[in-house]
């Protein structure tokens, strides 16, 4: 083992944690134990945490006191999931509008840290967290990074948008002794920056490469093209919701290790992650209560797609209950087999707003459509679908030298077949498709409201 990694794990991290009175290591030890509890015990544990959070939210926040009273719900009487599901779903618009009413009374004067969503599907949402919630979130993320091959004290390579600046002495010291990480900024993913990142990689030797899936793919493609063989992580953690299969193949081939899918959000932190078996994603049951529901608000069955509702079990500063986070996912048909009791979802299928809408109201998974057409027709190196309204679909295309006018015709026909013969397909040739403000790429954007936005 690298002596510096050993010193960090055994000495610097524990000292820092004790100085800050951080619960992260203690909580991580608890999480490493509880992941092996059987599912029934985990569910009981989770439900008792949930009941405590409901009672707390009712007693300490203006918003939930009013909502519960209006709906005639007494949190002390919630005994099972059916009772819990009587609580109305919380929409992003509500959270934005009544933001201050979600902050609980005991935390109003405390120092809280804002966590802001990228806002790529509308205006951003801000969730406030206290120190303890942040640390508990870090512990859960640590547990999942460990599944991908990382250990406390080891450096991490991150491919990320707008990386934090570490200009103060304290931040630099912390980066050296506690959380060593090097960054490749996804907003400036050019040759010079990539080579600079490779140079840093050789020096710091991160164990895990972590970042937005498509940006990791761009990095992997660059390394393959230039014959760079120095990037040898034990694992890759991809945080983007949909990693296209062909991109996964390239990343795994170039870096010679598996990609771990990690699903998290600014609002509630880690939601689910693959373990070393890479079958389904284990839910972070100790921190978040997750429901996957259909348009009527009923639980979907395994294999069926539903919209994701989350309830934080740890954030008392700003409780979020049955919050519709804006993603779609599918519950698992099978158990993972690794021995962990944590329930699994099969996969996250995209954002609600990624789905194109047909005239009859049915949905088309835009990202899957991009994947299918990209591989079917030569000459398209990148593509983005933007459904402007129910009648118009703009296809932004980055062409390669193999592009022929025939490609455009075939692509148009394929899109009309999938979305509907009446849709007007407009091809727009562009130099590049840039990431959004948070550094994440989106390959399908629908501006047409779909039923999941209004249920
Ligand atoms: Zn597993």
C-alpha cells in the first residue's frame, strides 16, 4: 500500500474527524454492518426512522404541520406504508415556492449549507443541510465508493463540472491529508486540460475515477486515440443517470475495469448504487426512503417504469417527504446475490423531462432513441434531440466525415417511426454539443409536459 494512503487512513483522517466532531467514520462503520442485515430487518429499521422524521417534520416545520392538518393525517398514527402514502407528493415547484417554510424551527439560526440542483430541467432547487446531514451523506457515499474499489485515504480522480477551487491553505491541506482528489473540469475538456489531468494522475495515482458518464467517455476516447495507458483505476463510478451501452464498452475497454452506476442528487445525496456484482443498484435504505410510482401514484411492479419519490431520513434541517425528484426508474425483478440485504432497483431510465411525448400522450425514452440511431447510422458522432412542442423535433447533429445525405433521410424516418409519422423532424448541424451549466450533458430534452409532471 502507498505509505501516504496508509498515513491518511490511519492517522490524518481520524484526527481530522475527531477535531471536527464528524460522525462520518462512526456512521460508515454502522452502514458497513447494516448493509448485511436481512431485508426485513432493514425495512423495519427504515420505517422506524421514517416515522421519527414524519413526527419531527410535523412538530417543527410550518409546511408539514399545515399539510398534515389539511389532509387529516396524524403522524403518530402512521403505522404502515398505506398510511404513509396518504401524504401528498411534494413537487419541485412547491419546494421552490415555499422554501423557507420547509426549514425546521430548531435549525433556523444554525449554519446551513445550500445544495443547489443544476436546474437543467427548469429553475434550480435549493435544499439546506446541516453539518451532520452532510457527514452522514458522505459516509453513505464512502460505502458505495468502497464497493467500486476505493478505500478511505486514497486519492480520487474526478471528471466534474465547475470543480471547487482549493485556494486557501486549509483547503489545500485538507486536499493533501484528508480528501485527496484531482479534477478534470467537464466545462473545459480540451486536449491541454486532459493532458494536465493525466500528468496529475501519474503523480497522485487515484484508485477510482468518478464523474459524469459522458465526460468519462470523452476522456476514455481521448486516451484511446492518443495511446495513453497510464490511467489504471481499480474502478469507475459514473454518476450520470444513463450511460449509453456503447459508451460503457469504450470506458471499460480503455481503463480495463468495470463502471459502477451511482445514482444521487443534490437534494438527498446518494439514492442507489451498484455493488461489485454490477447487477441492479442497491438503495441507500438507511438514509433515504424511495418509492417508484405510476401516474396514479401506485407502486409500480418489478420491471415496470415509475417516477421516483424520495424521503430523506437524515435531513432534519429541511425535511423532504415524498419529494418527486424528476427521474424515472425500474424496480428489480431479482436480488443481487452479493449477500447485502439492501433492496435493489434495476436501473434509472432518465429524467422525466428526457422523455419525448407522442400525440397520443405515450412516452418515448429519448436517450434510448439517441443510442439506437447513433449506432445504426454511420456519420453521426453526437446527437441531441430537442422536442420543442408536440409537432416539432429538432435533431442537433455533430457530423463525422462518413455523413451522407442518405443518413439524414434514414434518421428522419427512424424518428418518425418511433415518435409518430406527423412529427416534423428538423436536422440542425452543429460543431459540438456542449454540456449544461452544471457540466452535465443531456442528449434528449422535451419541452412538452408529460403526464408524470402533473400526476
Ligand atoms: Zn449486491
